[in-house]
């Protein structure tokens, strides 16, 4: 994995994955949240981005988000089966029950 690699996000735009905080599904579009506070709207669906970012430190906690594990601020697994993630951009994300064990295995 090379940190200088660029990922195609639509049109003629490519971006370094280390600058992406998270991606959020919006019907057939994806909103890409960047570390500098900018947001990019792409007509590519979240599943396609998940495949492109597979080799980097990204995780899909539920059907609406793909997150960069480097930008996790905190996570709370005290509530039993439900795990909540707080990203560095103050977004709170719930992990689906099916993906909780995988997340905890990766993070610990």
C-alpha cells in the first residue's frame, strides 16, 4: 500500500485516500468528506468506492457509510451488541450488528 496512490472518485478527479475521512451514501450518490473540511458529491455508488478503497484502511460499518479507520476519534462498545463510532469530524456512526465483531477484531 503506497500512501501516494490516488483513487478515482469520478470524472477526472483522483484523490489520495489518506485525505478521505469517510464516505456517505445519498441514494445513488456518494458524499465524500475530506480532512480539510471539503465535501465532494460523486455519482458513483458506495459499493464501488468500497471496492476501490479495499486495500487501504477503510471499513464499512453499515450500509450508509465507509470510514477511514485513521480518522476514528473514539468508539463505544459498552452497550453490548451496539457499537458507536465518533469520527474526527464529529460524525456519529452506528455499526450494524453483523459487522460489529469484524470491526472489534480490526480495531483491537
